[in-house]
């Protein structure tokens, strides 16, 4: 069974290597291109006000990587994140961190990216590993009790390059968590750390994708936008006999809307996707 991985180029190789090690034939067809924003001043300003936020929420691993790529070179080395000092690990008190905000992640990939960026485990809030879903709703269940009134929460996300001009300030994506924060009396703010756009495929990539639509390959989707970009790249392709794995119900719905014949569900972590593949083999 050949697996088609559609994650952005910066993420795809880890998945390709793991799947090949598990014995699968893998085709990498990134369906989202990601790059740093042209106007980086808002990100710089967000770092300058780091200590003012009660929390900084990252919508994805890409949000973490591009936001931390603009991190100032010098930050206090003896500070720790907010929270109960008795529960803070030694790393939390020694890392080069500004005192104050928690870091929120919606899932294991974003959580791992925060750790790789140097954020101590004690500073991160995310859904538990056995959560039924990894999304804003699951994160809110974890953090709602700690939200402070009238203190801002920064939401770091991306923008689509073809979005409306106001997206340059607020980004594009779901506003559900911001609505919950505002209803709770907190102040939701946004900063755009990266841009997303539809990739330009080579002729060979298009040929590979067309074959993978009909040869029994199993497509893996971790983003609804990836599926929407696929529809743009192959607008006349039928997906009626094609199978896919989606890592969230909203993604599954987008795949069904495009016309995928069989849509399976899996949690977004690599071990969960591998377990799902084993059940389908």
C-alpha cells in the first residue's frame, strides 16, 4: 500500500522516513507551501510585549517555528513561566525565558515544536495525550480555569496569501478560541507569523498525483486547506475511488465534500497514523 503524505515540505521528511521504516512505499506531495511573513514588525512587537501576555497560543508547529525564528537574541536567563513554582521543573528556571506567559498548543505536534524551541515542559498547556480530539475545543477544556480577566492572550497563526487585506493583521483561521477568551473577559490578540499558499507542482508531481488518485494509494491529510489546494491543482480529477486518512472530523468533512470515496479517521500523531495504517493494511 502506497501512502501519499501531503504535509508542508518542512514537515514531510520525518513522516516519509518513519513510514518507509515501517515498510510502506511513500509518495511526498506537499499541498501547502509555508514561508515567513514579509512584514515581520508585528512579530517583533509581540516579542517586545512577551511579559504582558498571560498566555501565547500557537495554532500549529509552523506557528511555533516561525514565531521563535524572530525571537530576540537576549532574554532573561533566570526567569520562569507563570504557574505554580512548586511544580516547575529545573529547566523552567534556567531557560532563557521572559517571565510570564504560558504557551498553549492544540496537539502533540505543536507541543513537540515548543519543546524543540526551548520552551520548558512546565510552561506548556495542551490536551492530554489520550484526548478524543486535538483542537481548540480540547485545549479550552484544559486552560479555561486559568484565564485571567482583562489580560491579553496572544494567538500566533498564519495567513493565506490570497486572503483579504485585514488578514495581514489578524491572520486566517478559526476564531473559536478567541471568542471563548473574549466571552471570559480576556483579551484575544493575533499575530501573523507565516504565510500559506498553494504550491506550484511540477509536471511529474501532477502525473504522480493523478496516478495516486486511482492506483489504490492512501492519502493522508492533516489540514482542510491541503484538500482545498488539491482541488485547485487537479480541478477535474475524480476522487470517487480514492481512500484517505483525515486527522480531524472537519478535515474528513472537507475530503468527503471533494468526493473522496472512503475517508478514515486517525489522531494526528505519527504513532496514531501508523496504527491506523496497520489496521487498513
